[in-house]
């Protein structure tokens, strides 16, 4: 697992009541270089720790002075899907801070409503709704723009989770065929001690129609899973960034080329691999760096689809507080400064339309130059932007495949066929 040195690791009382969960928690705790491991933590204590340890008031990684940065605390806990609505209500009333980072254990098989008409009306961006898995909330990487520090809430009763998820999947109407796990962290940071990936891969290996989309994100830790019997039912997704971004803005992640090398290993092991450029920063010399990255991707791997996701979800003022703007192309810094007041609060900010359009134009041109048959989707951008590139993408905002859409599984005719190994 990634080298993690938290000040505190907390193992809750509910973990100690489940032998399988306890074994998993003890493996994880042993793999972390913790200052202290606290066992038998109750709901009351956990509720108090949220405030005492400042878990509910965590700045972005890039807002923290380098000498003050530390690995997140770790809470090893359990899902509690069996609680009745009345029990949940009473527990939240008594311990309201358990809503933070799913410390309650009630979330995990969750519906993202990003494709709904309401979401599109509020945000003006295009996405697809889907059910997805979340077993960890929080990440030990230190990307400057990320808010997942402070505490990592890790659920360790994975067998229980899969039993619950199996029932829910069978009840879904309409059904879906791809289940993303887990973009609230980078799962591979915690493997193989977590031993959740093996169980997830095994579960989906028994499926005929459904696929696991494992969010490996910015990690290159994949050797542990190369011999898993996935039977072609697992897709692995990386979030990719070019040289400067991966090494200067996304601290403690695997560098750009190491992520691609990890993907090549997984493709050789028979997994489907996919990439999302996310989030895209136009750093100085961004054209040359992305050209370098694109050429490496297609020299080493054969993704069946790629998505492009521009840096967004915050306004310029906040971006300036967490990102070293001296790393960014001056033209784009000026563009953000000039439109800051107009894009404040917009999901697709802080880069204005024209700036995003220029970046997409370059990336689409380069990907198509190297691999003309690889589908490319825009991720979380506007209908206007989709319309601008619709002819070149061969897909539109109402009919497209992407990395994690609920029906974007192998066999979809809009995808590039899986490379024969």
C-alpha cells in the first residue's frame, strides 16, 4: 500500500464485532505507520472527534503550508445498511457529525443524479446519472485542488457491502451495466492490505452483463491484482495529467508516465483500460506535455474510450488560493482573471468557454492524429461546448459513450473494440 503516516488510526467498536472486518482493519492498521492506533471507538467518541480533530473544517491541500501538511487520520469502520429509517434518524439526532465523510455507514451504494434535468438546469453541464460504489471517503494523495484530506473513512466489512449491493443491483429498474468504484479516493493506495479489490473483481467475474469500473485514479500500484481472475468483467480507469501537473500540482501521486505503465501492465493482464484527462490544467508548455502524454498512451495501451474533464468546480479566487499560478500558462491566467466575476459559482469555471474550447481543440486533434478510432467524450461541460465539437467527436450531448456512464460497457457499438492480447 502507499506509505501512509497518520497521527491517528481509529478502529470502531462495530468493527471489533465482525471478525472478517476486524482482520481487514488490523491488516490496514499494521500497514500504516501510525502514531497511535485507538480501538473500540464508539459513536459518541467518533461524533466528538469530528470537531476535536478538525475533520469538518479541512482546507484544500494547496491551501496548507508545506510544513503543516500531514497525512489524514484514518477511521476504520463498518457499513450499517441494516439500520431502519427510525434508527438512522435517532442516531443522526444524537450524533449529527456522523454525517461527515459517511462516518454513519449509511452511504456507499449511491445514486449520482448528474444526468437529471434538474442537475443540468442548475449546472448547465452534461453528465449521465448512475448508481456507484463508495467504500472509502478521503484520499492520502495531496493534489492541491482536493478537499479529501483531514480524515479517510474506510469501511472494512466489504463482504457485507457486496451482499447488500448484490440485492440492490438485482432490484434496479431500469438496470445499468457499469458500476464505478470509488472516485472518492484512489482505492489502490490501500491495497493489497485492504483486500477489497480482490472481492470486487471476484464478484463481477461471476456476472455476465455487469462490469466493475475500478477507479485507480492517480496510482500506479497494480502488481497485486495482475493475476486476479477477472474474466474480462473489470474496467480500470486512470485520471491522467501531463508531466508538470502530475508532479507539481498532484503531490505524492504516481507521475504521468508511471500511471501509463501501470495501465499497460493491466491491459496485458486482460483488463479493459480507460483514461480521463482530469482535471485538465493548461500549464506552461501544456501543448508539448499533452502531446508527449498522448503519444505514450497509444504507444503502450489501447483504451476503448477517453474523456476530457477540464479543471472546474471552483471559482478563480479559490483556485488561486490552492494552485501555484506561476505554473499555469499566462494567457489562461489572464483569461481566468478577466472572467472571474462572470464565472463565479459556475460548475464549469474558472476557465471561460473560449479557453476551454482552445484546449479541447488541441487535445481532440492530437488524440485523433495518433488514434483516429478512439472515442472521445467531454466530461462535465456545457451543451454549447458539445455542440461545438459534436461533428468531430461523432457523438452529441444526448447520445455518447464516456468512461463511467451506466451503459458504457464493452460491447457498446460506440466504443472501440477491446484490444486482443
